[in-house]
C-alpha cells in the first residue's frame, strides 16, 4: 500500500504512456513529465508568494494578505489576473528583441534544471550522469538573461542592477559550486540519483545517512545555502533589485506579464537550487527516520523544500540588505576560503573513513578543521572593524 | 564570533512570528471596513454647514457673508448671496446663501473656514469615506449635501458644540435683553417726547439751558 502510494505518479505515467503506440511513447512520457513539473512547481510558486507575504507579515506583527478567498489564499489568482490584463510597456529606446527575450531567458533555464532533480523514488525526468554539472551549467544562464534585461531596457537603474547582479552572481557561483564539489568527491558521481542513493540508510544512533550530518556536509550545506541566497537574488543579497536604491534593478522597465515572468523565474530558481541542496545534502527524498519510510518519498522532498523556503522567508524577514563592499568581502574573503577548506575537510574525511577509523574520530577531526577555520576566518573578516554605536552629527 | 548577531536577529523574528499567532495584542493592524478605530474628538476631514431646527434650508446659520470664501487658501468654496432676507436665530433679517458649493478635491481640510466664521455656521465633519464614482459632479458638494443638523454636530464634537451653543444662547439672551431695553428706552423716549410736547404746548418756549460747567483743568 505504502509502495503503491510512493509510486503512484510513476504508475499513472506508465499507464498513460501505455495507451500510445510504441513510436510515440518516449515523446508522450517526456511531455507528461514536463507538464507535471511545470504544473506542480508553478503552483508551488503561487502558494509560496502567499506564504511569503503572510510570513513576512507575521514577522512584522501584521496579518498579511487575507482578503482574497479564504485566508487570502486566492491572492496569487488575483495577482495573476492583474499581471495579465496590465499594459505591456516597452520603452521606446529599448532594444525590443532582447527586451522581449530576456524574461523568457529567465524562465526557460529556471525550468530546465528541474530535469535532473530527483523528486521522489524513480521520479527524475532525466537520469543524467552529469546531472549536477548540467544543473550548474544551465543555472549560470540566469546571469545572461539578467544582463539582457538590464542592458536592453536602456535605463540607468536597470543597467546598474544588471551590473550588480553579474558581479554578485559570478562571485557567489564559485562558493556555490565549490561547496557542492565536496559531495561529488565523496559520492564519486555527478549523477543526482546516485548522490541521493548514497545518502540512503541510517546511522546506528538513528540519524539518517545524510551528508548534512557530517562536518564537511554541514559546512557545505550552510555555504551552499548562503551562496544560493545570493545566486537567487534574495534578501539579504537583493542588491540587484534593491528597491530603496535602484527601484527594481534590472526589471524596472518590465510591466504586466513580463514582470510576472521575472518573478516566476526568480522563484523557480529558488526552488530549483533548494531542490539541489536537498539532493546534495539533505538526503533527497529519503525519510529522516526509518519509521517514517511509510510516507511517500515525494512528500519528503516537498516537505524539505517547504522547510527550506520557510528559512528563506525567515532570513528575508530578518536581515537588512548588504552593502556592495560587504557583499564582495563576504564572498571572496570568507565564502571562498571556507569552501576550499571544506574541500580539504571532505578529503580528510574520505581517507579517514576509508582507513577504517571509527566514526567519532572522523567526525572530531572534520569538525575541528571546519570550526577552527570558521573562527579564524571570521576573525579575519572582522579584523580592523570596530563595531560601535553610530553617532550622527546633524541628526541629533 | 561571526554570525552571532544573525542568530540573535533570527530569534527576534521567530519570536515575533510565533507570538503573532499566540497573542492578538501583538497585531497592531485594524481590519478596516469591519473594525474601526475610535477617532479622537478633534478629528476633522471636510466642512459642513450647521442648521438649527428641522428644516435644513430654512435653519442654515450661514448668512452668506463670504468670509470663508475669501479666506479659503485653496479657494474651494463658492458662495452666491440670496436676493431676499430671512430671519436668523436671533430674529434679525439676514441674507442666506443661494448657492454654497465646496470642491472636495480641492479642500485641504485646514479648518480656516471654521476659524473665520463669525456665525458658527461652518464646522468640520469627521466623515472620511468621501470617495465617489463620479470625479466631476461627485466631488462638488452643494448646499443640500453640506447641510447637517446641530444634533449631528453635537454627536461628532460634543464639547465644542456645547461651547458654541452656550455662546449662541448667551448672545441671544443679550440680544433679547438689548432689544427689550431698546424697546423700553423707545417707549420711555416716546413718553418723554410726549410729555415734552405736552409741556411745550402749555409753557412758552424758553432760552436754551446754560452750557454745563467746563471740565476742571488738569
């Protein structure tokens, strides 16, 4: 019964595909999976926008949207209709073709990367040997589309936003990939399904075999999530679209549905990178406890995804936007060395485990490397900076 | 250590997030159309014309003196004087406004019209839901729409209205006393004149009285 529920989408897909002649079966199978991915994640986007606004509201002791439908949950429908019926304004001086293509170039790669995410047991669109590589290669296309949008609008704010976005995304791409490299080193594969399979099973103390419960995995996970926040332009790394500085950054000249597409692309990117974090560090679709294996695997994936989204919202409600120099300092002086040290820590772990040393010894050594370098790098980052109460000459 | 402040901040927001579900007092939002804030007494939005009695047009206190029209900084008041007169609250015949229009879209709620009105005829209303679907006619408010009873004034600004009523009543009493005194003086004067006339008729005319003694030098 539990297995049936676990594989329900796989069996449904197989039975639908079975209705078609053999020649068409691969095409139908692909279309079905693509439609499912687009449908599920686009509706997740709609739900997330409501949850985000409500969560931020609660953090600020407000109600958040609660007018459209029960508890305001039909708000995305209202927003969608509004976006659709709005006028699509294109600046006269804009490069029309690029201006038109930019939102598509945001959305298409954002959806493409879902092809390699294992959403549940046997539920991956393409079981690709170089899955993680594919993910990062396609994910990097966002930079191009952001710059297309910023450049083609012919607006100083959009160009500034695009420049900031490029600087930020390229800086944070490095720690993002380097922190993912640890997992690839340990598993010895770029395939997302193999990475998930490597995290199956449970420790003797009941903890699952996820990489986040190893020192290098924990550090890698934190680094990955910080870099992912920057990569998806979310607060506190939302400099490219900082409302108070450059209005809306690179999508200032977009209105109506194109603006909504940018929004969609941004959230899709966030879900995708959260999905990759789940795959790499949080055990993919595996249950956190052996007793909870009865719950279908795809439910675990989405539960983890929602948890990560909640953390994203929580961070957004907490931290103020970074300054450009702080952003760059953090990327190059902390994230990058930390990611490199983490790779060493993973290598040490790999050889210690292979040498057959007991688990706690591996753990202690790994933790010492990671925590020690964290403290030292943190001191280095704070060096020469005096944090004191700010005084204002003219305002007081 | 690096990241300490972030943890503290996250704890604060988490406390707010969870607290907003537990205690209603945290939520400062007023769910506007259903819940309403109790407005302070001195609140003011848009002027109205006060009338006494039951007939709005007959009881208007306004005498079309046009002071408010002249003083209004954005010039949103338009008044036309009447040709005839009608008695005011004292009973004195006064002009009344044939037209009294205020443009809501121009009015800036400064209350200067209220301050300058010597007749306590224009006051500020507390009504703030003044939106309309017609942006030309709907925003120009005429005399009929502006006229509101003294009872309404008492309801929205009780203290101020009591003071105004007291003042008006005192003025009325004074005016009545004066009228009475005038009437008495008139009767007296008439009686004196009558007596004088009678005396003049009986006695021959005499030379005018000697001038009074000049005032003492300083």
